[in-house]
C-alpha cells in the first residue's frame, strides 16, 4: 500500500548564525507554522544553514590565493581568492570549463566549485562551504530533534548540484541520518513477474529533489522542508554510500 | 507564499496495451481512487505505459543483430538482439563499460542502453523502448485530459536514469507539456540581497523525482502520480530544453 506524501515547507526560520541550534530552530518554526513533527518525518535541510551554524563561512579578505589559484582564476574568470577556497575544499579537479571547476570535494562528492557558493552566504565578501562532515551533522540534528520532541525522524542535508548531460541543477542529498539513502530493488519482480536485475534507486536524492520544489534559493528561500508519509528503510547509512567509486565511474 | 505539496499515487491503472487511451485510464483510476483531477495538477507518467500504448515494444525474436551489435554484445555480456535494439534507438555511443552502453538516444537524452529496458516490458522476450517523441505524447495526453475533465494540467513523462558520480537511479523528465521544465532564477536576489548569477533549476526533474517516490518499479508498480499544490510557469516548453548541448557539456 502506497500512501499520499506531503512536502511541507518550514517557513519562519530566522537567518542562521554560527553556534545556532538548527534542530531547535526547526522544531520551533514547525510548531509556529502549525506542523508538529511526527514519527517517520524526513526533515530535509539546505546545507547552507548547517554550514553557517558550524562556522563554515569564509571571509574573502582573509584568503591568500596561491599561484595555482591565480592561474585557474584567469582560466575561469573568477576571483583568485574564491578559487583558493575551492581548492581547499577539493581533493581532485575533474574538469575545468565554462567558468566552472568541477571538483571531487574532500568528502568525495563531484560537483561544481567543490560546493563553495557565494549565494546566501551573507554578502559579496563571504563564501559558504559544505559542512565538514554532512553525515555527522545530520546525525547530530536527528538526535537533537529526538531529544526535543521525542520523535524518530530521518534527516537529509541537501545541496543543489548541476549534472552532466542535463541543463539545470536539482537538489540532492549530501548528508543523511536515520535512513538508507539507497533502495536496492534487485531481485524483486516486475509487473509481469520478471526479476529486476540492475535497479538501485537513490531515494535520498529523490527526497531531496522533492523537498527542493518548496525550498528555493531566492529571497523567499525556505531552508527546510518535511517529507511526510513515505515508508522508508530506517537503517542508518551515510550519504557517502551514494558516492560512486571512481573505478566504477565511466565519467572520471 | 509557498504551500504544502501533495504527491498522490494513482493506483488501479490496468496493464496497458497498444492503442489504450492513457489519459482516460488515468482519469478513471484517479476518480476510482477518490482523487478528482484539479486545475494545476502535474500528472507524472512512467514512460513505460506511454511506450506500450504507442506500440513501442520490440519482440526479441523479430530482431536481426548486426555484426557490430554482436561485438558489443561480447563486450557487455548482453544479448546481441538487445544491443541491436539499443543501437536503433541511439545516435551516438558515449561510453561502454560495466555491462552498460551509455548512449545519446535519437532524441538527445544521454542514458544507459538508450532507454531500452527489459523491465515491465511484458516478459523475457520483449523490450520496451522510449516513446518516439515524448513531448508530443505529453501534449496529446494533456489535451486529452483537458477534453475529458475540462481541467488544465501539466504532464511529465518520466524515466529512471542513472547518473555519473552517484550511485542509484532517479526519476527524471523525458517529455513534458503545459509547464516550463526549467526555472531560471538568475537575476533574483538571495536572502542577503545578493543577485543570483548562475542558477537554473530543473524543476521538471525535481517533480519527476518527487513522483518517483510513490511510483516504484517492482510488482506493486504504480505508473502515475499527481503532484498537487506547486505553483509553476505554465509556458509550454518541451523536455528537450533540458538536454545540454554536447558543446556545453564537459563530460561528452
């Protein structure tokens, strides 16, 4: 039996500062918006507010670009200090072109500019970087929501990533807790009784994208959404499980 | 003001045969499931039932594999006849490896095996291929829903695609009608008043992924879901707009 899902935007979360308790902000805002958190909710959180609460903001004036960063800045038309921050967050450059540096982040995610972003960072002079360990952040927030509300939820920390082959970004999972991000249906039977042979669904990315529909990045930006009504495997598996090994990847 | 969304699975759609009227099947099943279609609904349809209604099923015994298909079959461990069907649906091979042929389909989508699939095709001896023109199919179904119900909806035809860098497939849009699949927020301001410079969101893929959460491919497979409550740009732009030009693509 498959039920109807709800995607509930959590409005009214204030601008986040270093040290803020994200779980508390979410619980308070949800209550004020008339939405008590319930068991089985999946709380999707834009990484930007997690990064801010963890102090993962870089002030451009504090950055000394290397010569290598300077060269890449010329190639891409970006600020050398920004490139320096990108390189600090990368362990590998995958491609350079069209004003963008596709990197493998130090966590292993492949994305533009190693996830370093100037949007919603707090102004022109600041950059926002991905959390140091998004799975750990998700764990911490999940446990804190449990402590405050007594409810068992899953937490997904999301970012919007561009993709090869397709125009536009979509929201994906970069951290998770209380959920298995991958739904392995190999061995199940299709409608006609044929065994499915090669089917793993990245349910965490589908959940992040669903939440992305109500989150948005512009000035009415809503950094949190709850996905309610989904049955999911509650095994606690990190989002790093979504990272495809370079050796299994035809595009690295 | 951002509202709550609903993702409503449409259960009870019978196995589809060539010539079936998909719009009618959806309207009838929705009504029986207690969900009347309303203005602004986005109807997401698994391509498999659209392909079936359009006769896009290939019987393996009817296929004569070429020598080239035979070679690729040895490389990938697949049936040469299946490879022949893949090649017929491709205009370019992008990568070969790990038992899969990543192709550019004749429409321009980059995906495994040119979208040719043995799942839910009707048994071991059949393959299901993508619709000839998924945007046209979406248009036709949208107009037909309008004719039957009087309601203005958007239609998205979806398939589940694997991605580089990330494990698992996600549901994406391969055809659409009554919606602009891309949400261009360049020029909008972020939370701190900074102008967003490079932000196009592929809302059609996020919608397809949201619907994917209730659709599934195994034997309880539900081929249709309605996304309700989303405000979207109703400009009728085809899903081919999502295809990134090879010249703008760092991975082709």
